[in-house]
């Protein structure tokens, strides 16, 4: 039995989709479930192994669409520069060394090659570009061996890519991709495919999925039709990672689905289950399917994060202490929280506020703190590992108006913190129970900063003056118990056992 997870790309700055997959991989690994993560984007600037290892994936868990039809494994760059130079047939007559590359001048004066080394291993080759008479003619990309070559010809004073050739470990040709601008044709020994969509279909058929397998579709752009058609006997699950519809375009009779999920929702009768990360989104999606479509699909809620344990139950917390943790980005509105704390300090002089995270709003928030003369009580803390930090505080603030799940919210309640935030889907509504472990503030239709800051100020003052903080703290702990890793593992095992023909799961 194998659980397949299909995505498009991955980068150094990955999205919540990749983090959700990485968490899922960690959990499946712990449960002893065989899993594969499929990436269908083309990678040339970075080694895919470096990108996936960066999030904790194992090389043997990764399937790259373009490498699947070769016997070259996903692996870090290890082909040595010394081996490349030893195999050179042309004489090297000079070199130029920079921080980004090494350029070797070969034979005739108009011929050189540029070697780009691995970001992880400066003695390993990532790719080599060959230039002849001022024109790029070939690029070779390596890991532990040569993975593929790209071939170029001059066209309109630019290098025109017309062919990619993918190799096996022994150097033999596995297949060719013939390229004409945005169009590609793939030539295999026994097949010719006329588009990337056909390549994906060819791949899906070659997987030969059985009733013992489970296929999770994390992203469907350019892949959805092939997956729906060729997943065979494997059960198909569609994972919802974001808001699935546009609230501003809902009427009594119509709904505008998120473009990334429209195909899956229109064909919901062909999906065995949809997977959300919160119970609230599950309920919303179920109600909308019932109201706007003729489908009544199964929707299952399983968190994209969990807690190994509750923390800080007996910790001594600093009185009147508040924290927030997020990217310092415009949409997180940490500036509003900062102004609210500054205002609340006029009534609660002992109030302190620590802001964890990095981002483009740092200077703006720092200026707000300095203009208020609040440097002694409001601190920009930068990036930290926060697992054992939350328990030092009494209250957590968030001002995001969109939070699909909210791992920091989960970690906060797991350390017994009450929360204050907007009454918005889905993280806040999952982790904040109005009046029981914090406050949900009405989300304004317009960003009236004065009104928003005043609302947060009042909620902060109410919490420290009127709330039974210990009761709220215990309520957060009770809520967090449902997100303990053991409970999430049990939910996944139940789903996998139900959706596959494998009765031998632990």
C-alpha cells in the first residue's frame, strides 16, 4: 500500500501546501505508512533534493515527473568538479572565478564553459553552460550523475531552447522533450506524447494504482483531469488548503468557487473524499455542496498540525504579558496590535508585548514603538523556536483576517494561552471560543484602523481586568487536547484503513 500525494512545485520559500505535506510525511513515516510525494514542475535552477530535504522530506519519498521515466534517483548534488574537469576533452587555457560561478576558457578563444556549483556543496557541480561564438549551445544539469541536457540555438538574438534530453545512470538516453516555445512533445522509445498533460496521463497510467493505494491531490492545476481519469482503483482524496470560495460573490442561488478547486468541486461525484484542516471549514463546505450543487460528497476534517504534548501547565507566567508570532507582513496587521497595546498601556501600565517573527513590516512596527516611547515594554524579538516560549506569557494576539488553520494559534492554546482575534475563518474560529478562552472581535468590512485599534485595546483591558484568566487558560488546554498528535494519528489511520483494501494497519 502506498499513499501518493501530488503537488506542482516547491521552493526555498514554500507555501502552506508544502508545509502541510511535510507534516503529513512526518506523520505517515511515524505510522509506518509508505508514502510518495509527486512534484510535476520542471526544476533547473535548484536541485529538487535540496528543496525537499529543506522541509524534512526524504529523497526516497520524492517522485519527480521528469525523472520518473529514468533510473536516476532524486539525490543531492555530488558530482565532483574534479571529475568534470578530468573528463574534459578540450584544453583549458584560462579560468575566471566569482562567488556565483567558475568560468573555464576552452580551446579556441570563442569557446568557454560556466560551472555553477551546488549551494549545499561547493565542490559539487549543479550545472554547466557551454557557450560557442557568443551563443549558449548546451546546459548540463547534474546530481550524482548527469540528469539532463538542454540544447539551444540562436533565435532573434536570444538563446532558443529546442530540446531537453533526459539520461539514465549509465548515460543512455531515456527520452527527449522537443520544445517549441510554450509547447512540448515527449519522445519515448515506445510512445510519443504531444503535451505535458499527456505526459502526466502517461505517468498516472504507469503508476498502475490499485485498491491498496490512496491518492491525495494537493494541487490540481494542469494535472486534475489526468488524475481524475487515471487514478484507477485507488481512492481519490482532494485536499483543501485555503478558503475554497469567494465570500463576496455568493448569492442565494450561486457561489464562486476558488479557481484552484473549481474543477474538483464540479466533478465532486468522482472524488471519494475532500479533506479540510478544520471542522468549521468542513461544515461550511458540506452546507455549500448541499445548497449549490447536486453533489453530497464526503468531507473529512483532519488537522495539518498537531501537538506532541501540552506545555507549561505549571509554568510561572509573567504578569500582564502578551505575545504574537507571525511573519511581519502587511496582511498580518501586527501594526494594529502594536498600536492597541500602546493604547491599552494607558490603563494597564505594567503591560508588555513581545513580537516574534521577521518580515517587511519590521521597520514600520519599530517606528511605531519608538514614536510612542514604548521600547522598554514592546520588543521586536525576531525569529525564535517558540515551543517553550508561549508558556511564559498570559495572552496571545492575532490580527490576521484570513488564517486557514493557524499553527501558531494551535501552539498558543497548547501552552494554555487565551487568544484575541477577529471572528474570521477558519483558524480563529477553531481555536478561540468566545468568552471561554478569549475574544472574537467583529471583522470590519473596511480597514478603519482607529476603530480596530480601539476594539483590540478594549478586549485587552477587559481580559486583564475582568476575565478569570485561570479558567480561560484551562479552557485552552482542554481545547488543545483534541489536537494531540496521538489523536491526529488515529484519525489518519482510520481514514487510510477505510479508504484502502489494507486491513493490516496498526
